[in-house]
């Protein structure tokens, strides 16, 4: 019987793709309210951004991130639960979405997202190499 010590390639590729999109959502979450609205197309920004950034919880326990990195991802996912997107303005247009994204509940999440990006930087470099995408500098 052959024992695999590494995950199958499909699983590894799926993880790297998911991580790449998760990192993009963190960069959007770390941005200012106006930048968030522009990046998300001014449509249901609060709900979409919360949903995208909460998806990090699916990266936990897969064997790619360190336990410390997973703890940061999990902490952010749990912190996002505190945002009641149902109570925030939504729909199309910049005005309603700016009101939603300027809600005080987002400010600590922007700070936390920046820290999670910093903590994930070592794996982000591995991810960029794996996917053949340019490496980003932390905080850029």
C-alpha cells in the first residue's frame, strides 16, 4: 500500500486558489470605505465583503497554514460575525454603500485584516510562487 504524505494535486491547487481569493478579500477589507465600495462595484458591499472575508474559515485545518496563521484567520472570521449586515444600507449605488461601510463596526475589522495579511505574508509568498502571480509586499 502506498501512503501519501502530500495532499493530492487537485486539493493543493484548490487550496491555493481559495487562499488567493481570500487574500484579495482581506486587502479589500483593509481598505478605506470609499476604496471598498469602488473595489466591490458599489453593490451590497457590506454583505459581499463580509461573506468573502468570512470564507477564510474554510482554509483552517487543511494543513497548509501554521496553527498561528489559522488562529488569525479564525479570529477574523469570528470578528466578522459581529457585523449585522442586515441592519446596514445595501443595494446599488455608492451613497448607500458608503454609509454602510463607514459604520463604526468596520474600523476594527480593517485593522485586524491588515494584521492577518501581515501574519499570512510568508504563505502568501508561497501562494504567489505556486500560482505564478507577482508577489505583493505586505501593506501594498
